[in-house]
C-alpha cells in the first residue's frame, strides 16, 4: 500500500467557505500532530484520481533537509468513516457524485463539525476531472488551512504549559508578548534582542539523541524599503547569527546555508503588518552540521522598526517537520501593544 490505511483508531485561517457549529457539547479532537485523514471511497482511492490525491498531499515540504510532506496522510474508506474516526483533528472529505451534475466543483471549511478544535474541508464535485482541477488550483490554500489550524493548537498548548515567567520578562523588557514552549529557556535578553532555546534528548535506536530548537528576535531601526530586499534580509540575518549564536568550538557560528538550497521568500500579511517569510537551511560555519530555519522579517506596528524573528531546528536523527512547526508556533504567537 502507498500509505497507512487507518483501521481503528486560531492567528487566522484562509476561508473559502465556513460553517462553524457550536462546540459546547462536543468532545475534543483526536489524532497526533501532523496527521490528516483523507476520506474517499476505496474505488476512488485505488484509481488514478486517488494516485493524484496522494501525490498532491505528499509533495515534499521545501526547506527540510530530507523529504517530508506537510502532513502524514492517512486514507480512510468512506464506508468505514464512523463515529470512532469523525473526531479526528484534520479531515479532508471528497464527495464526487453524479447528483452534483450541472454544478461546479466547490469546497467548504467546517470548524468543530464533530469535535472541538477540529478542522474539516469538504469537497463536492460532479466528476473526477472537476474535482482534481479545483484541488490542484486550491492545494496551497487547503494546506494553509490545515497548517494554520495545527499552529493555532500549538499556540494554545504553549499558552497553557509554557513559562509565564519568561513571557512576563520578555513583555517587560522588549514590549511584545509571545508564548514559549514548555521547558524553553531564555538564553539572552538584552536591548532589542531575545534568544530562546530548548535543548532535549529523545531515544532512537537504543541511544539518546540531541534535539535543539531556538527562536531569535532582533529589533533594528527601519530606515528604507531596501531593507526588505531578499539579499539584504539574508545579509542582516547572517550578521546577527554570527554575533549572537556561537558554535561548540571557537570560531564556529550559525549562518545561512544557501550554496545548494536557496532560501525561498514570500510576502505575507502578518497580523496587519507587512512581512516577508523565508525558509531554508542553516549550517554551523566551521563545523559540519545544520538544519532547517524559518524567518519572519516584519515592519513593527510603530512603522519605525524592523523585527527579525528567526527560528531553527537541529535534530539529525529525526524527521524535522513537527519540530519546525513547534518553532513556528512560538514565532507566530508574537503580539505587539496596540499603541
């Protein structure tokens, strides 16, 4: 089989359509972080259309050192999709039937449909061709819906379990607020700069292996639009990393690794502020290790400062998708005073 077949078992969301029911009396969602149930009939899944669904949802996520898709896709047969499974955190549902003849293919987002905090995307189409055409054109938006939902869940988790003392200290010294991961420590907190890091170990193959995650936030004066040029952003981040994140040996420092994997930039609206995100790989200069990074370069609401928010992961023995998602959740939780 191409995939696992399941036997038993909010920042803001891009909306094409939304139907949100009251969730007061519904159970909490189930499933692990990064899981996505794809609910389609067996006959459809075992057809070229099913192959296309599989291929689209398993497109490798850019900026990771090994091939990892944005989600772990789990196929569920429509005929087996019952009350045990309906409470899953992320559900993609396709209803392709002749009864929709004469109608255009469409999809709708439903929050809390069967469980609190759940996100369900439902496609309806009269035929396979119109379904695939719409899925192809809207795939990025669909992935964004589920990705944002997962990050919102992590933000809520961090708000509940992360250090409130660190949160208050940063708010007092820097003027902004963010929710940190549980056991994250405040490595540096000085004028216009914060470095948060989380060091832990996880077993694999009978041994304990290191996992490092970190978030670096630096504020600098905003003087010209040219500061938002891709090359200038990379140069600034590189300079900050060289000064602020040293390596294990003298002369080692963290830097952007752009020789083979070029960082990808994207303009985004970050909480009503102009921002550029960047995704790529970092490396330890003078050494032989690295990992993925994600960065936000945004115009401060005061319009006088630039804020560089840089997150990184080091986990050589493990897949890194979920570790990077955890870092992103800390970064995206940042909020600034309204004044």
